[in-house]
């Protein structure tokens, strides 16, 4: 969904090759969620229904797609924001939306887990190990650097192609979850079998999108 919105926001390249690539990335996003949810299914029995999952995925895809259109408008005439200015506004936007969304998702969790009071959650901040805080800072830094390099790449290539190639985050997330966080430890063999399938589909999708450019 977000990739199609990106294409219509900057319609270049071969739609014949972009179509399969978009289809692959969209299916991989869903497959990645299935793999992660299947890995977590052994830990908890309470999980959201299929309709809730579809609504979250479609809404998230639309928001991501529209945000990419906004980036294209901001970096083209008449705004002509540089990658550095775009990065600055992105960082400010992340801060503001986090302050708004954190109380909402804490009180109304998307995954149907038990609601929590934001103040009680913040009181536990000091009990978190320093290593975990550093990992959170590292994750934010990597996200911002990824967006910065996306800004640089969008100048040298089509904005749509640059954005779609940058959507390797689910693939990277699966690799981190598999080898670092051991999220799939103790899961059935069928779940493990999905991991290389998703990775292979993602690599194929990126190759198709790159060929279209």
C-alpha cells in the first residue's frame, strides 16, 4: 500500500517491473508480521483478531505512503528542502508525535494487551538496565541515519525507488529478532521455515524495484 502511494506520488520507472516488486514488498510486510506473531504466539494466548490486524496494516501503510508524498513535495519546488533540513524536520516530527502517541498507545494498546497508566510506566524508566537504554538510543540513531541516507539517495535516483529499497526494515527486523533477540526460540519448524522464504521474497522485490528504475 505505502509503495503504491509512493509510486503515484512520483510516477517514474517501469510499472511492469514495479508491480511485482510492490506486490512482493506488500506481501513481505504481511509475511513478516505473521512470522513475528507466530513466534510470539507461544508466549501469550491473547492476541488481536484478523480484522484489527488488517486495519492496523492498512492504516499504517496509508500513513507511510502519504508521508513519502509529503517528503517528495518538501524536497521539490517550491520548497526545495535540503537533505539536512529535511532530516531536522523529521527529527522534530518524531519527537512531537512520540509525545502525542505514547500516552495513547499506553492507554489503548493496539495488540489488545492490558492498558497501563503512563505515569506508572515512566516510573519504571529508572529500573531498566543501561544496556537496554543504549540499545534504544542506538535504534533511534539508526532510524534517523536511514532516513538521512534515504534523503541523499532520493536526489540521485527516483524518490519512489529510493523509498522502496529503504523499506528493508521488516527484513532487518526479522534478522535481528532471529539472531540477536532469539524471538523464535522454541517455535515450531513451520515458523522457522517462513524466515528464509520472507527474506528471499524481499530480496526478489528489491531486485525488481531496482530493475524498474
